[in-house]
C-alpha cells in the first residue's frame, strides 16, 4: 500500500527555496513561518522575515488603511507594474505604494515593519 502525503504548496515552495527544512511538511503555514522566523531570530523589521500569504494580506490591508486605501477582507492585494486600483476581486498596487504605506504605518502606529519582507510575500498580478 502506498501512502501519499499532500503538502501545502506554499510550504513546498519555501522548502525548494531553501527557507524551510523538509520537516516543515507536517506543519501549518503559520507554524512553519513562526519556526523559520524564530530559528533565524527574525522579527517583522527584518527583510528576510517570512509572512504566510494570509499574514501578508492582513499586514498589507492594515498598512494601506493608514493611507486611506480600504481593501475589503475578501479582496486580494496584488502587486503590479501596470495600472493600480480595484479590479474585480483584486486590489492592484505597485511596490512603491506598499513602501509608502509601511512608512506611514510606522509613523502612525510606531510598529516598524520591513517593506521588503512584505513585498516579497505578496503575489504579483
């Protein structure tokens, strides 16, 4: 009898990129990211900090809210080099807007985040 283990595609990509060890296959996304960040003594200010896709979306929404861009929870934040704005179920932004939002978020909340880490975690159009 052959047993097939189904792994999370995000975790598998992180393993292939060398960020996570193969042992992460049994973990949830949140557990794997937390383990990586803790093992490497990373916090949200570090550019190598890993966000899960869900965490990246939540952090992006919070930061964007500080510059009056309200993105509904059911709308995905995507990066683009083209036109920005709401398109179907996606909100398209360029990396500069994310950097500005992170900077404004830091000024307003005092929470220091790495724009590079967030940009690396967000999907592109």
